C-alpha cells in the first residue's frame, strides 16, 4: 500500500485502508474503487491523504530519498512542536504525520529532487 495526498488521487484508484474524516467519522471503506464523486467528498470532508494500491501510484510519485538520520531529526523536531497535544487524537496524529511529510518534501525541493 502507498499513501497519497487527496489532491493527487485519480478516478479508478483502489483504497487499501478505510478512510475517516479528521474527526474519525467513517467515509469510505477499504477496497473502494474511487470515482469522481468520492474525490469531491474526500476534499469536502478535509481528508488530507489516503492509502491506495501500490500499482495505482503514479511513477516516481512522492519519492524523496533522505537518510534515516535526517528523517528522524525532522520527525523529532515536529513532535517537539506537538508536545502539548494528545497524539492519540486522529486529527492531531494526522497533522503531525503530514507536517513531517511537508518538511521532507521541502527538503527534497531544496535539493532539486
């Protein structure tokens, strides 16, 4: 399975995990083949990313090569910013995960990858 941002989803991709909105409300189930209506609903409900089949991923989508040490440093810095939050709240957990992804992407762009 591969995680992909909702803005990069395409009709016909298949979910490999249930999708919930930021409040934990169930929206779509694992195995659902996405159509145009699903894509609009995911955007409307504020879903940031979903998991889809690996073979549904566009080539080179989101591949940024960084060392594990750099990734751990980014992750530690992000989690330090969330120290006063309950990381078990689905929205907060997803926000922290997306923050790490954002900084990794920024690093990749600055390196020209």
